[in-house]
C-alpha cells in the first residue's frame, strides 16, 4: 500500500524554525549581559518536588520518572515519595549551609498533601515555581484550550494561595507543552518558564498574551537524566557539572554573563549516598569569584532590565 500524498504535507515546513515563538539567535553575537555586582555566572538551582499518583494514566504518555510496574506500583511510588519525606530536607540543609536562596519547582498537589514541606521551603527563603498539578497530568496538544487553561489555573491558584508568593515561574510536568501552553501561561500572569532547553541565557518568547521569558534549565546534566537515562555514576555527574561550569565561566571573559543551570530532584540528589556529591558540586562552583546565586525570578528580572 502506497502512502497518500498528504503524508508528506507539513504546512510549517520552511527555512528556519517550525514555530513563531522566538527568533534564532547566536549566543556569541548578543549584547553581553552583566549580572548584579559584576558577577560572571548566575547560578540557578531548581529542585523538583514531585508527586507521582498511583493511578497516573499511561496516555497520551507518562512523564519521565513515572511509575512503571502494574497497579498499584508501590515500589516506584514510595521511591519517588522518598524525596518528599526525606530527600528534600537534605537538599534544604545543604542549601542552608551554603547560604543559598534558590527555586523549588513544586507540583501543586504537594502544597495540598504536604503543607509542612511547603512551609519549610518558603520559610527557608526559597522561591516556589509551579510544576503543574501532578506528574500524571501532562500538557499536550490533545487537551482542549479550555481544559489546559483550567489545569494551569488550578495549579497556579493552589500554589499562590498556599505559599503566599506571586509564583511567576512555570515548569511543565515532563517539560511537555501543547502549542497553546506559552499563550496560556502568559495569560495567567506567568512571566517565565523552564520547559525549553536551548540556551544558556534567558530569552524572550512570543505569545499572544504578552511577554514570557524562557529560562535555561539544563537537560543533559539534570541529575535524574544522568542517573536514570544515561546510567552514569555520581562521580561522572559531578565531573559533567564541573565541565559545564568551566566552559561557561571561560566564556564570560569575552561574551558576558551566563546562567549555570543546576536541576535537582528531591528523590535523586536527596538520597543519602548522593547528597555528598551535591555538596561537592556546590563547593566547586562557589569557590570561583563572580558567582551570583539567586531565585529564578531575580535572574529573569536582572536579564529583563538589560534588554
């Protein structure tokens, strides 16, 4: 059976990108960014705090880290929940030791199910970033505009009410978006999102509802990706983070400020045998002159003040 001619028809096929969200840009040709106090690197630590429901659906797809065994999958469920009971507090302790104020990306249901956990994060001076409702509710183009808007509204409303913060940042579960997600985020007073992993600096996105900034969030050196997808060891992760930082730090001598993105998961880096490696990574980065660590919304504000 031959394929119909329509199989090869793709209306967005043309020179350039397949969307209108941003213009292509050479990072090395942009106007240099200068971080506060002349810092060379803005260190953006984003800790994922997630809830994987026992009954999470398999369609249209499961978010990374999803439960894999037949229902009820208590093995993976409790492993992921370890991060909410123990792991996150180890990460909080390390951050407090270093005097760092960072960002925590929370599934909204965490604020409802674990109010003491939310309070501990907020009381420690960290920013809350919306991470969707839970890891079973992914965003995709099979959702109607109304359904996705309601899901975003539900997530933001819950986190804003429970945290007392503006919650201006967003990270979709599994980083998955529909074609409508950026417009809907801007319409719900979200000023930046972490879903796209194609830059080492923030950049402006185009929406039909106003401004939205894309913030760097490293994928290939994400602790979960390195451990669960690449099957690399913890010392290898440490070396990868150091190598990433070293390149960015050298580039700042000529091209201006960079963002060093450090994505963490409470159920990965919060494990007893991994937390020492997190401490090693932070000690290495912070041993350099000109490193500014701040919650993501402050990094975004510093960027927007210069463009």
